[in-house]
C-alpha cells in the first residue's frame, strides 16, 4: 500500500457536542490536537506508507495545524486545483504579510520533499480557474496580479496538469487525481445557477464546451503522453 489519505479537514460542530464547541480559530478544540496525535502515531507505525490529509478548512484553522502536520512528515492535499482563486493564492511570505493565514498553494509548496502532495482536478477545476463563486476581479496583498471574476476560464487537461505539477506558482503535486464526473463541460456562455449575480459566464477551452468531463479526461490520459506522470522522486522517509 502506497498511501492512506484522510478526508477533507473542513469540520463543523458535531451532533451532540457542547454549545461551546468551536473551531481552532475560535479558541482551539481537542479535535485538531487529537487528529495530529493520530497522524503522528500512524506515521510512526506505518513507516513505509505515506499519510496524507486533504486541507480545505478555514485558513485560520490551517495556519498552524498544517505546518504541524508537515513537521511530522504528513502529506497534504489540495481539493480544488483552481489556479486563479484568490483564497488559494494568499501567502505569508510577501513583504508585510507575515501574519497572513496562507492558502492551499503555499501550504502544498511548503510540503515539497517532506511527504506526498496531492492535487484534485475537481469539477470546479475542470470548469474554470476560480473555485469561490463570490470572487470578483481584483488584486490582493499589494501584488500587481489581477485575479478574474468567478469562474475564470476553462483550461485544457494538459494545462491543469502543468499548473498542478510543474508551474512555479502551482502546488507542486506528486499525486494528481482526476474527478470522475458523468456530466458535461460548461460551454462558453453557460451560467452557474448557484453563483451570485456578480459572477461571469463560463469560458470553455477550445473544443471542450458541451463534451463529457470523463470523455475529455479519458481521451487525454489514453493519449499516452509522458507528461501524465507526476513526480517520481520519493519524499524524505518514504
């Protein structure tokens, strides 16, 4: 067995929990500490198996918890590979941004060489470059880059792979997972019925609009391109 991957870390108050139960940002809960202890124990007992946690909880919760996981040799995973999502691109290594809770991309980059880094080419990532339906165009953190309004533009499967694996601004994943979805790619001009009025319409990659998600993914994989592979170098301690 190569790896054990744990479900997304976005948690809500469990049924039956006391009224003062809160998230890490609200003062700390035993859940995060217990999960860390469990990961450390699993990593110690399963020395030849990678342990990985998908991260998508509030950034304030992930700010300290993810570095603790990585210090213990635990891998992380980015649920939505949307390259132009503002939240995913937040960083604490910019001048004057030391206290910022970073986004998933920086967390994944910080885990390079420590353990596996997973990336999920989800339905949002296969449809556009922005995951947050409320995102509007603009800059952030004093940087010149202008982020688009949701949903951004659709990428090809190759472009999604390249962002995830080799792009200097990407998460640098070692394991890339493609969503199984029996629906169709949005066509240029289609609207997301769940998005607010501020959202744009979809812009499909050339030739993709209206085609099945799985049809396009399977065709790209079966093409036999050598770039399907990710990173073959084993992380430390594998």
